[in-house]
């Protein structure tokens, strides 16, 4: 058991102090976790109170991005509504801030391509809106037009994407960009004329794998490549190469010292269990075993305040999907119990 009560109580006591409303680095991550726990009081009352706090904190100064701001909150609202966790009139809630996000996209005011801070995060929000069954025809056309424009901007920015190669973070590296693009393709919104640009991005990622030095922080990269929902990899001609290279990577992990922190180990173990479960890739198992053994030894040795201490810069303990107490709790439950529903917020 991943000690749900410990995480739940700790987040209840500490998350409200955060001024960050985001899903990766803030309070929206706490709502994602608390809305999934077994305790009805936390699941239905406390998570809703936190959500109300988030919505009351949104202002003209709130970042638009996915990690810290409006795009991530919007994805959370759509996820909670789509899964039936909460009854939310999403169209009414987002009508005040969505126009500003669309304006930012159309005005080319953001050059960052990443999931956490840039265009891919905006795009994931647009995708979550299009997955909704409650859009009018005009809203659907407007949002899908912005989505296609985003993809076009990303595929034209090959130099900017090249700078992300080697950064294997889901939030501020190449994997998050590909996660978004493969999600667009899987949803059927990728025009044929933009397909070559997407394949070029995929090709540059795969070529970079061949020239790099292996390291433990590659797991998010392998996760997005192996769990591509769109058939992009199968149609790229690289599927066999990726299978061979991943087997070599797993062989390396099995004999190499685990060189990540507790939170990374839990997150990577969850991604590997997902890959093993849904893709049947047996090579994941031994790497998963090493990571989970390492992480649990830390978890059993240290109390939560030691693992997630107060951060003066954040004015709270670290929260959010990107290594916060809530994101780690979700990953730990996924790694130990195979509970992956929360990954739906990323399109899985």
C-alpha cells in the first residue's frame, strides 16, 4: 500500500499555502490527487474547496502555461468533468480566460515549445477541450483551428526543437512536445500536409538516441515513444530500431547504479509499469523492479516532511505533478497498484 492517508493528510495541511495554481507545480496537482482518494471527505469536499481556491486565484496576472497556470487548470477541469469526478460546467468556467489563450497562440507571443511552459502545453489544453462533448460547432471549429496552427508553429521550429534534444523531461524537454503531437495525430486532427514536419521531429529524437550516452533520466522519452497512440512510430519506419534500442537501454539500466532521486524513481517506475501493462514489453519489468526497490527503501526510511520539506521560495511544500507530494503519490499508486487513470490528463 502506498500510504494514501499519509499523503492525503500531508497535502491537506500544506497545499493550501501555495500561490501556484498549476497542475505540474501547484495546487491543481493536489486537486487531481485528492479527487481520486478513497476517503469521501477528501475526495468530495476538500478537493472541491481547493478547486474553488484555484478558480478564485485566477487573474490577469496568472500565467497561461500548463505547468503553473491556466492551460493546466483547464485540462484539470475537463478531466474532472469527462471522468465524472465532479459536475462542472467547463464552458462557463473557461469563458473568461480561454480567449486570452487563443489570442496568445494566434499572435505568436510564445516561442517556447515545451509542455510545461510553452506551445505544447497550450495545445494539450486545446485537445482536452476538443475531447469534450459539450462544445458548440463554432467553438469546436475555433479551437481546432488554433490547434492546427499550433502544430504548424511547432513543426516549423526545428531549430528551437533541436535545443530540446537531450533534455528528456516530460515538462521542459523533447518528450513533452512529442506527447502533444502524437496526441493530435491520435485524435485525428493532424492534417496530412503537416505530417512530414511531425515525422521530422520524431526522426530527430530517434537520431539523438543513437548518439547519446545512456542515462536513467531517459525513461520519459522511451515512455512517449513506446506508448504513441497514433501509429506515428509504426508508420515512420523506426519501430524495429526503437524496439532494439530500448532493449539495449533496459540492459544498461539493469547493470547500472540507480542514479535518480526518490521522486524520479517513483515516476519512472510508474511509466515503466504502464508500458509493461499496455504494451506487453517484458524488458520493462527488471528496470521497474530496480527503481521501485530503490524508491521504497527511501520511502520507508524517511518521513514525508523530510522527503517533501517546506520550500521558502514556493511558500509551501513542493506540490504538483512534477515531483510534488501529490504527483509522487499518484505515481506511487500507479507503480504499486496499476492505477493509471490520472494519466488521462495527459491524454493516456
